[in-house]
C-alpha cells in the first residue's frame, strides 16, 4: 500500500512542478502595461517596483510548498478548454491568474510579514541565511529568482517536511533550470529602480 501511495504522490508532485512551469510562463506573458501612465509614459520606479513586488509575490506564494510565504492577493478566472471539467474532477482546479496589480496589496505589510515555516527556526544558520536573502530581495539587491532558488536549497537542506513531501520525485536541478530558462527575459529592477 505504501508503494502505491508513494507512486501517486510522486506523480502528483511532477504534475504540480509542471503547473509551476505553466505559472512561470503566464508570469512572463503578463501585460506590463500596468507600468505605464495613460499617455504611454513610464510610471515612477517606486510605483512600478511595488507592482513588480506584487507580481513576483504571487509567484513566490503559489510555489511555496510549505505555505509559509505571505498570501498575495490576485484575481483569477476560469481557464476553459476542452478538458476543463475533467481537470476539475481530479481536484486540480482550472483557474488562471490575472496578472494585474491589486489595491488590496500592502507592500509594507508584505515586507514585514514572516516568510518562513516555523520549523526553520530550529536551524539557526539557515534561518539567518533565509532572512538575509529576504532582506536582499526586499532591497532589490538580488532578484526574486535568486530568492526563490535559495529557498529551494535551504528548505531541501533542512528537510522541511511539506517541502520534501511535495517535491518527492521532482529532479530539483532540472526544475530550477527550466524555471530559469522560462524567466530568462524578466525585467529585473535593481536597488536604484533601474531595470536590468
């Protein structure tokens, strides 16, 4: 019986990893017009940066298997398609994220929130490393992807239970490479508000 449960857990985890790839592709295909004024000029860097933190936060939230990342508000809609009802029947949902900023997002509260599972506090060095990564990301010294990969590495090294459960059967090196390839053209904003 255990073999069957492990098999189905691994299959589910691989499907969830595939959903992460799809999420990254949707993220990359979002309409960046939210960074423009009505006359077509660019909004100030601080405003655009807050919008980007929200969009990146949605990705970080939905890909955190420990469910510790702060919730980031987002709208969604039915995906549709000929297999829509079948996908729902299997319990995977068939929702598509609408990648647009929301007035419900509070950047200061997001930055001040606790981002890690409580179990991580037992690993003092790794906890500090994650806190430093969070601070560097919030300062824009590192990208959200740098933070994302650090989180994967630390949670795996510390064997966070839900992380291990939901990544069992997923080749993390291939997973990271694919996410990196998908997000390769993302316009990162540095600490001076410049896009690189």
